[in-house]
């Protein structure tokens, strides 16, 4: 539960905020926006298993990430990111945000494009620019989109399983074990069907309560 909560508390605001920033950037009327929309969305249409395998190689002690850090800091001692209890969960958090941010960018983008242009024209006449334009026109116009995104990201965060199963198998020392991973392990590996059912029921109640609060 603790690991799942930490994952959700970090991923939900960071992923939603980063996706909104990307949506605002690609919604701007400048050249090359279609290229960047595609670039940001490519990880979403790539299988999570494939993405997890690629990032597992990146996170190895002799992987690309440590090699890049060593180039910047020659005295750096390589870290085995996924086999250290201090870095395993943060490593999965970073990968998960990168993989799914493009999906929520598209949803923010669709919300941005439903805001009538007349509102921005009226705002320009009243001298609303920059932050005021975003605060009084864009943000209120995204209220329905905002609710949908928060709920979907939260449910996805609490459902964390594939990344853990592929990259760490719940380790090291259960530092990345989540509610869903524990339910699957109990039900299908240890054949404790009753315990797995109880975990699933707790998971359902948690997601229901959080979705209700967000609504």
C-alpha cells in the first residue's frame, strides 16, 4: 500500500502537469507541432512490456544512463538503479511518467481545442495576456478534461503492475511491490485465491473512494 501510494502521489500531479505543459506547447500556432505531437505520443502506442525491457537495460549498472552520467561527472560511481531499495521505485516512476505523458497530452489538447476562440479574443481586448489568459480562460475551460485526466491517471497509478513484473518482480526487498502485483502473486503464483480476492476488494474500494473525492 505504501509503495502504491508513493507512486500515485508523485505520478498523478507530475504526469498531469507535464502533459498540460506539452499540450500548451503543441497547441501553439507554430511550425512543426505535428512532428512533436507524434514524437510525444510514440511511447504510448509502444507495448508497456517492450518499454519496460528497454528501460531495464538503460537502468543496468553498465547501462546507458550510468554511461551518460559518467560523461558529465567522471568520478561518478555507477548505480544499479533497479537493485537498490532507494532508487528502484523512483526509477519506475520516471519511466512510467515518460511512457504515459503523451496520452494525457492528447486529452489536454482536445480540451484546449474545445475552448471558444471568442473568449481569447475578449481576453485580448481586456488586456489579459500570459498568466492571466491561462488562469481566467484556459484553466476554467478545462474543468471537465481535468476531472477525466485526474481520475484516469489515479486509476492507472493504483493499477501499477506490468512495470514491476518486468523490471523488478517486486524487489529488491519488496521495495517495489504494489497492491495489484501482490494480488497477482498471491492468486496465481502462491494459489492463495481468498487472500488475492481480499486484496482486489481493498484495491476496488480505494480506487472508488479516490475517484469519488476527485469528482
